[in-house]
C-alpha cells in the first residue's frame, strides 16, 4: 500500500495475519524451501527499502522476524533447537545476516524520518515504538532472543556491528551498548573482557550449546572482528569515559597486531585530548563571558570516524554513519 496523502498511513500488520504468514513459513518443512521463502521476503523488502517505501518494507519483514509456535520437527531442524526463535533463525548464515542487517538499517532510516514523516509512513504509535527500542537498546534483546535463541555469543559478527552502530547513532546513553558488547566479547573468540558481573538473561525453551566461533582464519572474519573492537574501544568506551579500560584492552588484545595496537592507541589519545580541550574551552568561556552585544558559538571538533572500508561481505546493508 502506498501513501496517497499526508493523512494516509500504512497500517501496522494485524498480528493474527502475521502469525498466519509465519505459520506458512514454518509449514515449508524442508530447509531449502524455508530458505527460499525467506530469501524472497528479503528481496521484496530490499526493493521497498531502496524505493523509500519504508513502512511497507518494515511490514514485509515482520512475518519472518516474529516468533511463531513451532512443531517438534521444525525445532529439530533449527540450528538453535529452540521453540522461541523466529523463522529467520532457520535461514542460512549468509541470508540470516542479510535479513538482520536490512532490518537494523531500516530501523535507522525510519527513526531518521523524525516524528512527522514517521507518522505519515507508519503511524505515530509504531514510529515511537521503533524509535524507543533503538534508543533504549531493547532492539539488541529482540535480535538475540528471536534470532539466536537467547545466546548472545551466537549473534553473527556483522549483525553485532550493525546493532552497536545503531545504538551509537540513536541512543543517548551507551551503557546498554557497552553491556551487550561485553557479553558478546566475553562469550566469543574475542574474549578480551571479563563476563559481566550482572546476571545475563537466560533464553526461554531448549537450545543447543553456544556455537563455537572459528578463529579469524579468513579476511572477512578478521575484518568483522576488528570492526567490533573498533566500535567498542574507540567509540563506546570513550563515550562512557572508560579511557584507561580502553587502553588496557588494546594492550591485552590478541586480535590486534602491533601496528593496529599502535594505531588504536594513537586514535584513543587523540580522542581523549580533543575531549579535554573541549572541556577546557567550555570552562574558559564560563569564566570569561563574551563582551556585551557579541555572541560566540564554540564549534565542536569532529571526532575522526573509523575507516568506512567494507569487507567482502555477503550482506548488502549496514549502518555506516556513527553519530558522536
């Protein structure tokens, strides 16, 4: 359905209808057929996204992202052996990454519409719900629970990258982002951090043990892991004033070679110096108010973004911009 006027919105899909469509996906028992159906949904949603029909793209993806009742046969075929995962969990890894990456990029685009355009595209209530789960970080819980059986360390690296970048772009606080990244890093082969002291969520239903993640034995895997470390060490921790902890992680990392460690250290020191200079300038302005009739506006110095180079990836979408 297309928007024909500013008063017309794309109605949120009826939940019964979503369950019907989800059941149709699950009825395609052979994994190849289910994969084919999910692929078709992904392609349709991608086309809608590229043509800026964001509300329709969102509605199209929902049936494969919503948890549906599942038969014992389907649960046995699922990689996570969990009755509480969405249909996308049974897709191949490359397709699963594509779907979640498109979904997270779509959420970012919808939020960027703002309240007025968002109301026209999806309706005010649904736009607020989407914005809320990105800003409070619950979108991360949603992906882990419905897509990976509640096992944080099983989330695909490219999906982790997009989740972290979405929260950096849309969340005022990076506490939730730090907690989720630390849980992921502590339970993956990037375990350079101690597991969080707070109890982690337990997944509902039955699931297999955590999927072992291979070492960085391909350029793509290495690039994905470096990107996660870059986001965590050079973006999330500095926002939370964890400067010394970030420096310790660089020193202890087995993933970073000596050249990368030096580059990370230099970047971190530059970011810290810029932050201190900004605070110093603000203090001086407070002590030395501007002359009467003259207003000064301090322009914040831009923080250098991490490299935008993409690895050879099987997914087509990613949130590239990180707002500081």
